[in-house]
C-alpha cells in the first residue's frame, strides 16, 4: 500500500525557458519549498495556461534542484499542445505545480558501482541521480541514446558530475555508436562489475536494459512514463502492470523495480 502523497500545490515563477536541443527545452522555475523537498526520480504536475479546454496537468520529471536558490530545472520535449504552450511561456510568467510526487530512485545501501542508461527525454531523471551517486562517492558509468545528435541532452552535465565513462549512441550514427543505446549497455553489463542499474527512456529500451541487468546479476530500477493525470493516486490513469498487480505510477512509481514490471 503506497504512503499518502507528498505532493503539495506550489505557485511558481519562470526564471528561464530556453531551447537546448531539437524540440527540447530547459525550464527553470522559482518554487522555494518544492526545490527543498523534491528528490531524484520524483515528478511534478504542471498547470499550463492558454487553453481553457485542457483540464489536465502535465507530468514532468526534473534535472536539477537548487534548494539554496529555490529553483528547479526541468527538461521537456515539445510533443503536443500542452508542452507547446509551455514552450511559449516567458520569464516572469507564473502558474502552479503539484509536487513532489511519487517514488524516486532507491540506490541500494551496498551499491559499489552503477550504470545509468537514458534514452531521449528519459535522460533528465538520471542527472539528479548521478549527483546523488557522486555525493555518496559511488562510481558510475553512463550510456545515452537518441535518434540523432541534435536530440541528445545531458552529456556535459553527466560528464561534469563525474561519470567515469560516458558512451553515446544515435540511431542514425550522427554521434557515437550507430545503433541503439541498449547495445552499449549490454556490452558494459557483460563485462561485469555493476550492482545497480538505473534506466529511463522508451519502454522497449528499458525492457532490454532490464533483461541485460538481470542476466548480469545487477539490480535494476526503471522510471516509467505514464499519463499521471491527477498526480496523487485518485484517477487510475497511470497504472503499471507488475508481478504484484496493477500499481499507479504516480504513487508507487514512477521508479519501479524493473524485475517486477510486466508491461512496459
């Protein structure tokens, strides 16, 4: 049974909202209490003004939180009406956000080496996780994937956080390995030495990473994308089928033990 949601309604002011890659933006908001309480792997539900017909908030993960500055940075892809409206918001604009929501990453206490695998806009939740690993002195490697080089995000940030190796794959070969990021992850896992794997991205990618981690004897967590409409367990639109039954991603996730996920 999930614990009561930690999500609260916060007013926020936009500090910046800049394009950082093809159809991907970095949004920095000022929300002091949220910045102090949000943990790696958790998410927020944004109210985006501009369309009276749109009643649902937009669930987004975060890339960085600065408790001292009172800011949270979110990387998001423009994929529909809501995120397109969000991309048009300017510094100084205000709205509300519900958060922090859900269950974040759970790095095992005995973790000695980690592998982080991100695909596309699944990379942002891995950045605060990398910062957490760095603070704990746990070495980690990173594999990043995207369709093309212009859609890659997170390379410089994860490198600066201390990734021991950072491998890149693009579907079209415009940067790094020509092919899937799962190829790179499987190769590293076969070499051994990892006891924790964290992945976020397309479902088929995470499933392959989870299978490779299982074969290598490494515990794997996956951050699943679902339409978390309410954000606190009331609407059942974000259910995930697991070996323990249906579980709402907004309360029991979005981070799940990958070995228990049935439908990706």
